[in-house]
C-alpha cells in the first residue's frame, strides 16, 4: 500500500499528465486511504498549481491547461 505522500504525488503527476483516465485511476486509488477534501486540496490542487507554473514557463500551452483542468 502506498503512503499518503506517494498518493498525493501520484495525484499531482496525474493532473500534470493532462489525461483524464490517469487522474480517475489515481483518485480511485487514493479514495481507499484519503478523505475527498484531502485528495482535492493536497493532490489535485497541487497538480494544477504545477500546470500553472509550467504554463507560465512556456512548457505547456493553453490546451494542456484546459485538459488538465477537465481531468
């Protein structure tokens, strides 16, 4: 079983990947150990923060940001 820190990182990485199925799989895995608010606040939000940073640096473009937000 993964630790909470590993699950949080997995959630964040899933959002950064901009792939809905990866995000959903990570959320399902995290639901077994974490509360929904914690999944959103610590995992998914951190992923979106990283997407924003990558967008500012020109490493991601608007379609990637929109796909990450949708995921």
